[in-house]
């Protein structure tokens, strides 16, 4: 069974994908830290609203540009990096959208018109799919600069992991769609929108709010019209990167039924889209271990000296064993459905990950060389 290091051999982009709440952020940070400890220059890009990643990496905060993790933290964790570096950033989708506008605007006047437009300021923060699109935009930007051996992307915490794959298509469809055309020429629907009834409504809104909504809408769409080609071309190049041999998708999930089925579904969509699937990481797996048998009658009571406490411990152990058996069945189903042996299991740990030490503890399982070693580690966790 492969380790993460095996799955990333020869890769420059690692995309950790899956539904929300399955540990993608922690997994992404652990992978990046582990590869940096192997002598690579690595950057991890995250979209984590809880900002746990910054705390884990000893950074006061993360912004829209990469920041280097202090090499001393690796030494304190007892890790030799062999010249490797770890950098991290937290995506600001609004700031990234602004950067895209600056790049694609045909001139300074158009750029300033868009950035100062009230409609753009609202849409750039709230447009469906903009966060996912900007994650890939930032990924592409940093990849094109070729400053890192490996980029690790923590995908947005979406309920539907496919939002990430479909974001460029949705955003370009919006920019190219009917909404844009309405304000490009005063004919058909555009004429009706700008007709007498609508004009009266917009005039009333202007008097009440002081905002000339019709003018702002028209200016926004007209200014954007010259950028459609740039967005379309950029989306095409981003999609090419996602499908390239140097990119790999690692699906992250939990061992419960719903996360397992979502991971299977996402894997199927990756295959249909001909995107490179590397393997799957299952977090918080419960192991029954070799001590899964029932204790001898009276053994716990003798050890604990309390019959009531012994009964509660025995009941908890039985419940844990049932959950461990369920996890094992679910993971077996996952591997069969995905037709892969590249399934890496990370056990349910006693404490949350909040520092580099915690990330390196997870790496004991991510970078273990085989199933036997991984199970031995889990049994001793």
C-alpha cells in the first residue's frame, strides 16, 4: 500500500478534495509539512474560515500571499528538513478577484471603473462559485511562477465537492451569459429593462437610496465585456493544469457512511472528467486492534476497583469495537468502489491538531510505508 510520498512522486500540484468537515485542511497542512521535511520547497494554499492552519503552523495570521513557516518549529518538533521549506497562505477570494481584474482589464480606466463599481464590489464577494474559481486562479498563478517544488491546495469547505470542479465553467457562463448581453445593446430584453416602467422604478430607488442602480449595472457589464476573452482563456489554462500529469487529486473523507459515499461519487466524477486521481485518505478511523476480544469476567473490576466504573468501561469498549468494525466495512466498500489499493487510513487521535507536532504525528500514518506499519502505529496510538 502506497504512502503519500509515493502518491506524490513526480507531482507538482496536490489537490485535497472532498466534502466539508472531513479534515481536508489538517490533511493538506500535514502533507505539505511532510513533503517539506523531505527536502522540498512546498506551499500550502487553504480556504479555511476557522484559521486553524495558521495556528498549526505557528503563524500569527495568513493572508493572500505566502508566508514561510519558521524552520525552528521543525527543529522543536524533532524534524530535520534537509533544506526543505514550508510556506502557507489563506486565500482571500475578493482580493484574488481584484487581482484577476487588474490582469485582464484592457486599460487602467477600465480597471478602475470595475474595481470602484458597486455592483462588482458586491458580486465579487458573493457570486456563486467565485471562491472555488479564485482558489484555482491563485493556484494557477503561483504554479506559473514556478517557485515551489510542490503546491498543496485545500479546496473550499463546500457541501458539494463538485462545486470546485465546475466553478470555472459557471463563472465564465455568467460573464458570457444573457445578463451581460442585456446591457451591451439597447435591443430586445435590454430595451424592455431600460423601458419606461423600469426607468421609473430605478428613478425611485435612486431618490430613496442615492444609488443609480441602472447606471451601475450598465457600467459594470459594459466594462466587463472586454474581459470575457481573458477569463475564458484563463479558465481553459486552469483546466489544463488540473488535468496535467504533474497534478494529482487526493480524495479526503471520514469513515462514516455518508462521507464514504460522497468520496465514491466524487471519485467517479474525477474519472468521468479524466482528471488524475492519486488516492484516498480516510481520517479518524477507529481500530479495534489485537485487544478486540472481551476481557475476562471480573478482570476490569479487579483492575479498577469499582464495579460500576468497570461496567461503563466495558460498555464503552463494546461500542468502540462496533464502530471500529463499521469503519473497516466502510473502508473496504470504499476501496472496492474506487477500485484502488491507494487507501491511507489515519486513526482517531486523542487530541486535536493545533501545532506542527500534531501535523507530524498525522504524518506518521500518511507517510508510513505500508498497511502493516500503519496498523502497528494505529494500535499503539
